[in-house]
C-alpha cells in the first residue's frame, strides 16, 4: 500500500503532551502516520513514544537525535525520511496542541482536492486567531509576519507559521541540503523557497491556542534570529536562480 500522509513533530521535553497528541492523530480519519523526532529529551519523551509504537506499530515512527540540534534540522531529517519512505503529503505541527489535530484533515483536503502544493495553517489570514497568548507576544508575532512580507515580497499573512502540509513534489524539488537556517527562520526560508519556485500555495484559517502543558521553546532571541535571517535570505536570493518547477500542480 502506498504511503500517503506523514505528520512530523519535533520534540524536546514534551512528555506531558506527546501521548495525547499522538492518540489524537491516530484517531483521525484517513490513516495519518506520525514521525516524532526527539532531541534526547531528558524527561523521557522518546520512551513514551516507544510505548506508543507498541500500540500503533505501523503508524508511529521515531527518530532519536543526540541533542538539541535545531528545529530546522529536525524537519529536514523528517523530510528526508518522508521522501525515502514514499509519503505523498508531509505535515509539520507542534506537539503541544497549539495546532488542532483535526485541522490536519483540512490541510490535506486543500492540497489533495484543490491541487495546492503547500497549504499553510494561518493565524492571521482572517484577522488574529490566537488564544491565550499575552498581547505582547501576539503583536510580536503579527508584526514579524508583516516584516517578512515587506522584506521578501511574499503575499502570505502568516509567514512564520509552523503548521503546514507539503506535497511530495515540493520537497523533491527544493535542495534541502542548501537550506541555510536551522532555527525559527527555517519556517520562513522554506515558504520563501517554495514560493520562488512557483509552487501553488494557499493559506487556510486556523485557531492557534497556546500550550497548557509543558514549556514554550519560543523566546525573543529566536525572533531576533528570524529578523536578521530574513534580510540575509532576501539578499542571497538576488544571486540565486529559481527555475519554475515543471511538476507544479495545475
């Protein structure tokens, strides 16, 4: 049977959330599979995933890494795994329920039935759909996306979003080994590269809810990295050739 849908979740100290999020994904219609990429969490996250693998041996997968190597490198390893195993749709999401697992179905439907190559779960496409964030963080995130739009020219309202669905052909086309950023700016670079290559992209509205368990990994240093990284990325793009991909969905 052809591998179809793989959800990638990078983790570091997500023991409080990983079982619940995994079970929520397993309960969805459509036989979603899950790949957890754990960066040697000292709280036992990987051990909990191994228990889940006994319950869902064909649908839950685990990659363990020796330490915290960056969000971007985790996703890049996950993308390579997905391509190697033949998955057709590859999803990014967080472990902490800030992204609603049921929205995976909407992301997939938009890609599979409407022919989009990248579907972004957007907090800002219909206003500001964020729950339980302090106002300072909402403003920081919102204006970070505005800044990215201004610098890059991308039309997306939520340029920093981390809830996405890629068609396989996008990941096959992007030179993943050339992706520069490994932190928060990784999410922006992947969207920018996909857009420059001419793939069809759509934002769909989601409600983003701040975590209730565990500790957020976001901080102002990560935002600063993204601000500087976006400018560097735009300058570097002037010296690159982005050939429109012949496999873009029509």
